[in-house]
């Protein structure tokens, strides 16, 4: 069955609210009309999302990439990120950023899909936050 990736709209609010526990309901409602969330479906089945913003109001920053457990390891995360990168390149952005904590496996995924480490941040009582960047100019 083919996957479909699209910008989320208010009809996706309930399923996103159920799964994305890293954003308040009010902020989720605010960013949906701004097209800052992508959703992925396989048929009618919700399988994941990508939420982003703009770092320094000028660089696309992937805040959250999540694929439901049953759909991991099948290339779905890569497809979501690739779709997002192409969308950002079409809009004229030349660079994309993301981050993950040093104790999370995501760092290996980001490296595998072409992101390179570009810095770290250490907040009190938190694991080291690792930042990654990817050049989007080859996608434009």
C-alpha cells in the first residue's frame, strides 16, 4: 500500500494530539494553518508526522519526527524527511537543521540520511543536545 505525505490540517488535529505529547494543544492548533506539520498515512492509517519551525526565523528546523512503532524500519522516516527537505528547498531554503539528545538513537538516523553534526547544547540536568545540518542546495 502506498504512503501519502501531506501538510496536516485541522482534520488531523485529533490524531496528532493523541500521539504528539511534546506540544500543547493550543500550539498545535496554531501551527496547523501555518503548514508546519506533515502527516504520513498508509491508506487510511496514520503512521507518523514531522513537525518543524524556523530557527532564527530563517532556517527550517525539524522539531519532531515520529513514526509509529509498527511502521519503523521500513523507510518511512526517510520518506517524511525527504519530502520535507524538498518542500523547504522549493521555498528557497538552502539549509535544514534538527537536533537530538546524545542518548537517543536518532543521531545515527540523521547521519545516515546526510546530516552532519554542527554543534551541541548542554542544558542543566539534561543530556547533551546534538545539532545537525544538511545542505539543501542540491535539491532546488
